[in-house]
């Protein structure tokens, strides 16, 4: 049976919600408790980047049930790709950052690896990836971070010029890399961070990182968002690291959604990608908009939902989001999924235009 037909069968079972097989397949999309066997196969024995072949199949319609539909909440579907590769370590993509043109990318795998390359476009549509390279993240000694068996769940990514920040969820540490010292071959240093970050749940900890640039409120701050670290009122715990007003704040948790990533728009809106799992409906994805000006130490912030999607749409375990502005002035959101190295899941790269 083909991968596509297997997935369609899976979606049918997931919608029904009664089949044991379907439930186990939906559970594949949940975060793993231990590193999967493939973690040892990411070819981290070497520390130099290697070229990776990545194949791309277009996704012409975001909602297969209605192929004429392009508008989804405040977003308009542009294009999407299903990415596959013969490289055994390809997958697990949990964060992505693009350049100002939306072409060159840096992505992080939750198995302690970097992926770099360039998105190829035909007009406004993505059609493939070029020049993809993979490399292990290195520790301070220049060895792959996965040599420390607890330093592997790299779930969040932020970039500020040459400085790149990576959040490790299981140990709830933030690593900082100076890419002026070798790019993906640079070595990590552990970023000093509030002690409360280490108290986050090991499997629901650091999930999103955003650097606030000059000209914005909180300029120079690293915003760290937890997946499901909860405060006393059941809201999602987040942190302001460095900058003018360091401290802790909360994002109101609604409808049992958890944070999976975030991106900051030039307009000063923090867009939060969220995810919810249900045994009856499977994966649900949404994007909320939080005004940056309302984020202060001890604040509880909330904002409107811009976008909702579920397994009736072309989504998977969406874990990364970034934004860029085109030459025509359009704000484009790019989403990437973590396939958990499972044959039942897919690595998706999706783009939408923010129209409201």
C-alpha cells in the first residue's frame, strides 16, 4: 500500500475514533518519552556538514475536500510541499528560520541536528529545496550534543544575526551558537537563564524561542515559550530573558491547546503556533496573535485565533513557524512539521499569506 493511501486510511480511522489501530497511529504524533532508535542513525559520527538529497511533492490544495477553497481564517494558502529524503537522519523538524526573502533557511531537528538550504520557487509557489546540508549540533568540546544522551530533544530555534539559540526540551536548557565562528560547525555555550526554566516539565518544556529585534518593544529580549509548563491558574508559562524587562509571564491557555512555536511580525504581533491532540479528532492546529506591547513581567496575555486546521486539512504534527515579508509587501507564514521519524507521518512545508 502506498504512503498516501495509508495516510488516507489513517485519517478515516482517526475521524471515527473507535479503531485501536487508528488510536495507536494518532498517538505516533505525540512527543516521545525516549529517543527513538533512529536517533542513533543521524550519522553524527562526523562533525562536518554533508549534502542531503531532498525530494519535494507539491500540495496543490490545503483542504482536499474543497479544492476551490484558499482562505482559512485570516490566512490564504499559497503552496505546500511533502518532503522526503533517502538520508536516514532527515526528519523531526521542530523549528525553522528563513532569511528576509524567505529563501535560505536554517532548520533544527529534534534529534540534535541542523539542516540548511534554499527554498526554490516558481512564481509565488514553493517547488523544491536546493543545496540542503545536514550537520550535528556541536557542544562546547566540538562533539555532537547527542553524545550526552539527555541532550537530544532540540525543539526550538531563534536567530539574531550571527547568534542562533536552540532550546533543549528534556533538560530545558538554551544553547547559544555564534555562527560567525563556523556556521553549523560552531560550538555551543549554555545561555544563562532563569532557574524556573529548569523546573518545566521534561516533555512539555521549551518549545518556542523568539528574539525581539531593534525598534520593537522589549528589543534585545529572548522570549522563551513552554509547551505546557503551567502556572497556578493553568496558563502557559513563558519567559523574558535579557532585554530591558526580564521576567516571567503567562499566555492564557484555552481549549487545551499547547504551544509548539512562535514568530514575531514587524507589526509587533507575536504569532503563536499551537497544537492539540484528542483521541477522537486527532491533531488540531491553530495560530493566535498576541500583541508584543502587552507582554510584561507577570502579565497574562491573550489574543485572537487567526487560523484553525485539523486532519481534514493537509497538516501533520506542525511544530515550526516563521514569517517574512515579500517584495510586494505580503506577509508570508511558513510552517514545518515534525514527522517523528514515523512512516505514518509526513514532513510538510506549508506557506500562507496573512491577509488580515
